[in-house]
């Protein structure tokens, strides 16, 4: 069986194009070879459905080899694919154009390309891997304990591989994360989900980056492909995208997924949907890829500073929205962003989550409880539970913090109801300490947020606020909050 499917992308072309192909009898493999220039592969999401209408493949073409294979298991199926039986009948291939890049990469050009469909058992260079979760994650074990012991576990909540626009295979991404000392890793691809993963010592938490022209949001702990995803891949009009985002939030509530706003003030990827309700937001990414801050055009440093300020504002207003970090790592170790002296790697920044043993279930519980802190090039030793809630009769909060990993003395501080108090820092290289007592006032709602900066003001540490009492929330939407900054 050999069939050729033809598509055209570019200005004036439809955002969704469909073609069908026929499999005359059940087979062991299906192979798809496309001839689209790498210059334009970022513009295309490719979806394949079997005769029953089930999605068997979804991927942004990106940096991948131009050969896609569907096979019987995770090692002979390309990432984004669902391994298993390949039945006879009419299959459907759909091309979605990624609006975020269209004008920048193509202008007014149009670009035809074709996909050759065969039953060849081609070599799979980017396999799903040994762990096969399948689309509804029925084979994913949410309770499996990867490491035993109560404590702080380190990981990354925003990463990319070749399933979307990252440059690393899943195997290489795992190796990098292991080398960085991470315990958990969350692949959050643009509008696509992983159906499995190679064997690794890491806890891999299923996620996705919902990517729209109104902003980007990560979903954590997903148990299936979001129902609105096909529409998001197709919708380009603002009204339709707003409805899609509302449905995503509703699905998160129903399925107990976590909704996180990514890089809310970053360049062309800032969050623009001001009417998004805060009661459906669980996390806020406060530090996004610090190595990108060196790019003068993006002004990413100021964007991260505003995100930190927004997180503090939300604590002040009585919200419990967990501040987290995300490397947003796309590149190889050898690459640098313009002006950067360090590579963009998983775990920079790192998010530490306090949990009972390391499992996906406990990780999600820790984030939902805001028991997290974010660091860059350091870690914290303390008896404090960041994000913890104090008893109503608590009158003081003793603290002792040791910051490890920095040669130069940092500035350690805390915000008490928004007022900054600088701590006395003692110690030596790699073991800087601050200790004291926070005297609580008579106000019903109190929040204490610990942090640290380098002498030049560079970010080092953000601990989610420790609170007493319940705040009376006045801010209901993202837009209302931003107006208060």
C-alpha cells in the first residue's frame, strides 16, 4: 500500500486540512514520510485518526526526523503515537497550522507539502519508550512510589522535547534532568500529550502546555487529552479561544487537574485573557527560563520580576495560588540564548515540593497545598513548611533558614503582610544562615513570604507564603489583579 496525501500551508489557507487514506487489511506498521522543509515544520501539528475515530498520533513536527511510524509497542512507535493494532478501513490525517508562528515564518507565502503513506516497518529514531500510558493514561500508575521518605523533592514543571518544538529526544531530556539532580520532570508540550516515556529514574508527571494567541497555560496531572484541544488547534479568533480556555478550566475542575498560567508577562507570549477567573487557577509560573533574560528584545528579566510581584499580590489578597518555576527548556546543552552565559537546562529554576514519598499523587497534593519553593542555583534547609497554614491562635513564627549552593553572601528576607524585612545573614560559602522570629499582628489574615536575592538583585529563592487565617478576596480575575501591580 502506497498513498500520497497533499497539503498546503500559508497565508489564506485554512487552519485545518483533512485527507483520508485506506488501509486494505490490518497491518503491523504504518509509515508516514513528509517532505516539508524544516524551515516550516514548526507550523504544523499532524493528527492521525484510525477508522473508529480514535486519535492514534498527534505531534508538532518541529525538529524531528521526517519519518513517523505507528507500530505495536512503544519502541516501534514514534512519540505522540498510540501503539497497538492497526485495523483496516479509512484513516484520517489532519494538518493544523500553528498560528503563533505563521505570520513570522511565512508572511504572505504559501508552502505545499506531501505525506507518503506506506506499511513499511521503518527505523524509529524517536520512540515513545518502554512506558506506554496510552491516550487515557489507563496504564499510568499515579500511586507508584519512586522514592521513599517525607521531604522536599526537586523538579521542573515546564519542559519541551521533540514532541513539540524542543530539540532533545525524550531519552536525552531524561538524561539531562537526571544529571541536574532532579527527582521529577514534567513534559509540557505545546498542544500535544506524551503517550509514554523511556525508562528513567525520574518521576514523569503527565502535562501539557495549552498554547493559544491569548497566552500559554500548563495543565498538570492530566488523565486524557483535553476535550477542547482539537478546537484550540484550529481556533484563531479571540472569542472562540476565550470559550476554549473557559472549557479547559471547567475540565480541570471536573478532573482535578492543576491549571497554571505560564510566563504571564513575557514578550509576545504574555497572558492576554484578562477575564480568566482566579478561582480556577492553581499555579503561577513566577520564574521562566532565567537564561532567556539575557535577550534584550524579550525583556524576560522584568517579566519574571512582575510575575513574582503578581504572586505576592495574590497572597496579599487571600488567594492560595502556588508560585512555581519552569525552565521552559527547549535547547541542547551546547546552545545559548543571545547574551546568555549558561545553557537552558531542566531544573533552572528548580521547584521543590514537600511530600510524603515521591509519587505523582503526592506531587499533585503538594502543589495543590502550595507546599513549594522555587530556587535558582541553590537549595534551602529549614524546618518551615512553605505554603503552610498556621493555627488561628499562633502569635509568632520562629524561623531558621540555611541557603546552600552560593559562594557569595545572599540577601535573605521575608515579606510580612507585604512589608519587607531583611534578615541578618551569617555563615560561610555554601552555608548561609538566617534565623529569627516573625511576630504576628492582630489582623485576622497574615501572610509571611520568605525569599533571597543575590547582591545584584538576581533571583535566588521564593518560598510560597505561610499564612494564618483566611483572606477576604477582592480580586476575581487575572485582569483585575494585573491592574493592581
